C-alpha cells in the first residue's frame, strides 16, 4: 500500500471488522466489513468507491462513533477514537437540514454543537454561504431551496464545525447529471479553500476521479479494499481533465475492478 | 391584503353553511308550528340569550374558569407523562396500557366517587375530570411524535457529537411541536366539554349545572342558549391554541404547498 502524502496520516483505519446480528433468531450474523484498512492524510481528498450495500455508510458510522468495530483500530491524529462522537465533520446522504431553522441557523448547527460561540461563528457562516452561492438565502427555510442548494448548505454546515476531517456520504447521489457536475466542481474548489481533509463515499467513478487525490475501491459485502488508485492531476480540476487519455484509462481500470467487486458472491 | 382575502376565502364556506342551517331551522320551526318547549327557533334562542344574559354570563365565567384550570393541569400532566415515557422505555411500556384504561373510566362513575372524596361543592372533582380527558390526547400526540424523530437527522446530530440533552432540545422537541399542538387543540376542545359534564354531576354553578336546572323546569330555550355558548367557548379555546401554534411554529406553515 502506498504511503500517504505528508507523513503521519490524519485518519487511519486498521483492519476494521464489523458484523451485524442476523435479522431473525438463529440467523447467522451478517458480515459487513472484513478487515478494511485505509488512510487519509491532512488536507487530502480521498474517495471510496464501492457497490451498493458494501458497507460504506457503516464505515462512516464507525468513524463517527455511532458504532463500535468488532476488531481493528480507528485513529485520528494518532489517537484511538473508536466510539467517540463529534470528532469528524459529516455530510449525510440526505441533506438533513432542520425544517424549522433558516439556512443561517442550520449551517451554524455543527459549530453550535461543538460549543463555538455564535458571535464567533456567524461572520464565518455568512462568508461561506456567499462563497457557496447561497448569499441572500440566509433567512430562507430549507423547503424553499432546491436539492442542490440544500446540499451546499449541508456542506457549509460541515465546514463550519471545528473538525479537520469531513466525511461526505454520497452527497450528490440524488441530483441530476448536470447539477451534479456543477456541484462536484464547486466542492473541489471549496475543499481547496478550506484546507480540510475529505473522505468521500460515492458510486460514481467520474466523481471520484474528478475530485480525489486517491481512490479506494471496496468489494461487495463483506467489504475489503480491492484496489487503491492515485489520481495524478493537480487541483483545481475541470471537465477538460475528463477527456485526457489517462483519465479514460483510469476510469476503465476502476470500472473493471468494480465489476469484479460485484461478482464476489454475496453472503 | 393577501392574508385578508385568504381569510375570507377560507372563512365564507363555513359561515354560509351555518347561516343556511339556522335559516332552515327558523323556517322549519315556523312552518311546522312545533311547540317552543320542544324545539325553539333560533330567533327565540337569541331573544332568550339577551333576556337572561347576566345569569348566563355568570355560569359561563364559572365554566370557563374551571375549564382553564382543568386544561392547564391536564396539559401539564400530559406533557410530563410523555417526557417520562420518552426518556425511560420501561415507563412507556408500563404506563401505556394504564393510559388507555384511564380513558375508559366513565365520568358518570368517577364523578360521584370524587365528590364523596373531595366534597360536593369542591372544584377538585371537576378539575380531575377535565384533566383526565385533556391529558390523553397531549400524551399520545407528544409521545408518538418524539418516538418518530427522523432517524437520519438524529444520526447526523449524534455523529457530530450532540449530547442527549442537545438532541432533545435541538431536534426531538422542535420536531414534535406540530404534533403536540394537534394534541393541545383536541385537549382545548375537550376541556369545555369535560367541564360541562363535570358540572352535570354536581355543584351549583356553570353551564352544565344551568342546562340541568333549565331542563328540569322545561326551559328548553335556555338549554339551547347554553349549548350555543358551549360551542362558542370551544371555538375560542381552539382558536387560542391555533393562534399560539401559528406564533410558535410559523416554520410549519406553507410547507407542502
Ligand atoms: N444496523 C444494522 N443492522 C443490521 N444490518 C445492517 C445495519 N446497518 C447496515 N446493515 C447491513 O450492512 C450492509 C451495508 O450497509 P451500508 O448502509 O453500510 O451500505 P452502503 O455501502 O452505504 O450502501 P449504499 O451505497 O446503498 O448506501 C447492508 O447489507 C445492510 O443490510
Ligand atoms: Mg450508504
């Protein structure tokens, strides 16, 4: 496995195993993660590709402390954080904005939970909302925003927390193709400005290649890391990168791995 | 004004329906020549209301007073029970059946017992009867809403480190507020009905007492006056809760339009 850029990784998952008890009495336990090992460096953008149901959300729930691994270690900055909550920023699969809070109050939530005073957080929130193209929407309610705008607010909320690592769970899965591409480029540029490390789960090979420094491919359940790929282009990237021969080659390579991943017999 | 026209738009069908009903009633009574002690006409009822206004007003005040106390007690108990059941699973599974049993205790059986315990003229039996019917919709609405908090949002909040208290204050409670207000609206309507039923059972004032007293004297028109006052009181109680709801959870308005 290749070394992480810049020495000591920010996040290190070591041989994580996790199974869930079977649905019925006497059913065998469902093995979901079977020894997953991966790292994310400081300020790095890492993507996880994997078939549906392979355990990607489970992996995030482990990192976020909602679940305990059966075995293996989860380290953040060298410290074991298994079972600890509030150590990572999070952008869930659904925007999960609170319908009774306006956009400004919503994006302040992560800072609020982290105990950052409103006086300190609000100017930053307003600034990032403008950068996210949500200037003027501060006092709108979530149901007044489009899906893409809600996802942008959800990302700004994650960004305003103090955490160095942001975990994004298929943030653009529900958007149409054009909006999706626009949002991907937007996310790439905001990530660069933010200086944070990002761990992104996605189904889309193009999304992974367009945004990430490195891509991990997970197998079907029980998941292991099948492949790790470095993506060579410097940031910021654009649609033009997607037409380069090497991009096409990488896309084909990942596609082949993913297809094989799906063939692993499901148990 | 936009709100003015929309109020009129929503308001005219029920207003017209009630006016039509009263008109049909008036014409029906006049054409059939039915005796006044069997069915008075709306005009008779109106005249009686004006004539006996001071007495009606005295009883109305008594009913309203006891309703508000009973409503407040019922709501306080209802919210308290819901919170206890939400926080402690064993309390929920233990109490829920008892709550349902409590709603099947008929006031005709309970009222006399309470009077024996607390005294015929004491307000306590009435307050207990009213609270018994007011707490239930509040408890059920709030408990169910608290249990049905969006899983994704709760997971998000816990993931970013929200404590149990923060989760409750920032997510579960605001999420349950619209439902709580539905329960409060039902309770507000019940509170007037509950007060009237309780006054039927004993005491010396209130609209329930007045209805019974007038009925015994074959003053049917006065019974009808009291019925109308009860309806108006129930509407007022409902309206106050609805107004509070609008002020407190305006975010819920206009969603899903
Ligand atoms: N709490 C749980 N109890 C039992 N089984 C679970 C639980 N959570 C997840 N699973 C199982 O773990 C597997 C992986 O689920 P997970 O949600 O992590 O997949 P995913 O990779 O995020 O899928 P998708 O790409 O569709 O979002 C699923 O087969 C699911 O049935
Ligand atoms: Mg998932």
